C-alpha cells in the first residue's frame, strides 16, 4: 500500500502501518496514517491433523 501526502500527494511511504505520523519533506504537512482494521494472519494446522 502506498501512503501519500494529503496536501501535495507526494509518496511518503510504502507498506502497512498501524499508527504513524509522517511529516512531508516537500510541503511540511503532518500526515496521520491509521489502519482501518488490524491485519490478522491465520495459522494453518499441520498436515495430517484433524479437528
């Protein structure tokens, strides 16, 4: 995922962020980035096991 400045649209970061504040080096705007929902990774049971 790309995170861009809300003021000048400059690319600030790439990746997933949970809670982040970035100051744009171009225009100086402070951008607050928050995840809408947490990323949950599910684990799989090893092969050959039953529930």
